[in-house]
C-alpha cells in the first residue's frame, strides 16, 4: 500500500494536468519515478493516456471534413475530462487504475 505522500503525488499528476498538460506531470513523474513504483505506474498511465487522446483528437480533427468529427471531438474531450478526474481520485485512494481505451506505449 502506497503511503500518503505517494498517493498525493500520483493524484497530483492528474490534477496538475488541467493547468499544464505536459510539463507539470512530466516533472513530478521524472523526479519521483525512481523512488516510488506507485508514482511511476501513474506517470506512465497518464502519459499513455495523453498520447492516446492526442491521436484520438487528431483523428477527430481529420474527420471534421466528413462531419463525423463534430460529434467525435466533444465526446473525446468529455471522456478525457472524466478519465482525468477518475484517475486522480483512484490514485489518491491508492488504486492502480487502468484508464480504458488507451494504448500502452510506456
């Protein structure tokens, strides 16, 4: 079971992403990944999530030309918002949450 500081920093990876999408979570993950496997897990999970949703957004943007993207892009944004909040809550609770619909690159 991760301690309070590990849980807080893992949750902070998700929460700070609302303000700095890439740099904030990257700094937390890089500085703490060697000292905590729990923070390393959530850092990898967040960046897999980020890369996946960048790809989904790009595909949705391309599909704007055939009018499907007008439905797809808001749905992608809503899912990204919800999964970020759920990820923060689960990280703070001490769970190793796997975000659905993402590519596992890291």
